[in-house]
């Protein structure tokens, strides 16, 4: 076909194909393989997928079943059907992993507990991953608590991983940032904000920035809260004010999540009022006046299980974990709960939106054998660590 059609026409055809078909098309000829693996085409195909109105989005679930970690993709549709189970790279030397975040089909995973920080970027759609060089940072000491954030820098077409450390005394220390394009870590030195973040709290990536619930402690022992953000393009911190009713609460009662395609929401859990949930959404990102209380509800079922709010679905419904491990959706308009008949167990550890992509295809890193993977993730000698450091300019 490449002998009869211009390259531009071939590209127009290829960018409309699903991921599974494109992977097979690489075997047609060297020309097609080169076109599909080109970073420009990978980006073009992703944007075409994101802008396609008829595409059914996916929900990525990570849970424990039968004593092991499992990853699933479910259609974000009325039936919440399972699309497929994902084949996660098996690292025999590491028994526990945690998802830092997911963006454009790329999943960032860290392995715990370890004396050193181990991360991979994994694309389950094309079964490729890379092992990140280890950052030169002391971790998990009595004086330092760490948080991680993963997202996309649209200005440089780059995927970045941020490590934010909080020293004893709740002072935010100089963060570390990994760039996939440069394949290295660097220290970033933005103006340090006055807010700290709780250790182990997941970040929310939206609008090009990572977000956490930030707080500062007053002299009287009380708290003052705000949304603490980090812009991945400018590499600077930002602050977003909360509704007045959330500012002075204990930060452990609040958490952030993604709302729609371009804004954030805050969940309040009132433990003293019979497990009262309040959900606030910022209808217009960055506009403090647009904060809106969309839900105030006592959520408890007959079994005594307190439902867990997991996030928003594409249709605006709230995704819940109920009945000690069943998935359900809550319609905010009529406040009706609809179970999906999907049992994931009590230990559902991650849920997030997902889109299939070709990201990492040009990196030529396949999911390797267990022995090769163990060797890669275990490698922590000083030479490898030094190769992962960038000069700060």
C-alpha cells in the first residue's frame, strides 16, 4: 500500500486505528514500523484518541484478588463492563507496589517498602515499561516524609515524576523532578510555599499541575488549609484557596480528586457526625468563587461498611466502593446509588481514568523476563545513580 499512497494519507489512516491494530501494523513493513514508532505520530494518535467523542473511556482498577495484585480495565459505561485484565511486569524481589498516578495510558508505579526509591513507567496497552534511575535522595527516615506526583508537561511533551519531601516540623524541602525526555532527575528550586502536605497522600493531576491538600499549623495548634499545586511546565508551586468552611478543618478529614477534564474537587469526611460526606467541586479551575457543594450525605449501608469515594466518572456520577468491596455509582442529581455487580474486595488500592496509547513505543523497552526485570529493579550501584542525575541550570 505504501507504494501507491502518499505518506500523509497512510498517516491519516493509521491514526484512526486502535492500539492493538497499530502494534500489528508495525510488522507490515519497515516504513510502517518507522511511521508508527515516530514520537510525532505517537503524540498525534494520542490527541486523536482524546478528541474522539465516540470513544468509550476506561477506568483502571488495581486490587488484591486471590492473594496477589491485579490490574483491570473497565469500560466507563452504564454497565461498567470489564474490558480486560492487564499483565503487570512481575518483579520477584519486590512484593508490593503502589500506583503513583496514570496519565495518557502511562502508569507510574513505585515499589515499597525499600531503603531506596524504585519507580517504573508502564504502558499496559503495548506491554512496555522502563525502570527509572534511582534519585539521589534519602527516603523514609524519621525526619523526612515523602509524597509523589506524576503527570504530563504539555509544553515540552514530557512525562514527569515529582518527589516532594516534608521535613520534621512540617517544612517542605527542595523537591526532585524526573523527566522522561531527559531520562534523569534534577532538583528544582521554586519559591517554597508555606504549606506542608501529609505523607503518603496521592496527588491529583489536572490542568498541567499536581495538587495536594496543603496545610499549615498555627501557634494555637489549629490548621489552615489550601490546595497546594505544582505546575509541571513552569516548575513552580501555586496555591488555590478553599471554601471558608474547609479552611480550618483537620487536613486528615480532607482529600482532593479530579473533577471533569480540567478541574478539582475536595472531599470532606466528618467522623463526628455519623460519617457525613461533603463533596465540593471547583466548577471553573482557579476561580475561588466557583467552589460549589454538590453533595452532603450520610453514606452507610446495613452492613456497617462506610463507602469509599473513589472519584468522578465521565458522566459526572461519583464512583464508590461499598459493601466491603463492591463498586457502585452515585447520581448527584437524584442521589441514587447503583451497584455494578463488580467485586474487587476490600483492598481496592487504586482507581483512575485511563486511555490506551502508544506512549513508550519509541523507547523500545519490552516487558522482560522475571530474571531480567529483577536485575534491572535491583540495580542500585553508584554508577547507575550518577547517570540518572542532571546538572541544574
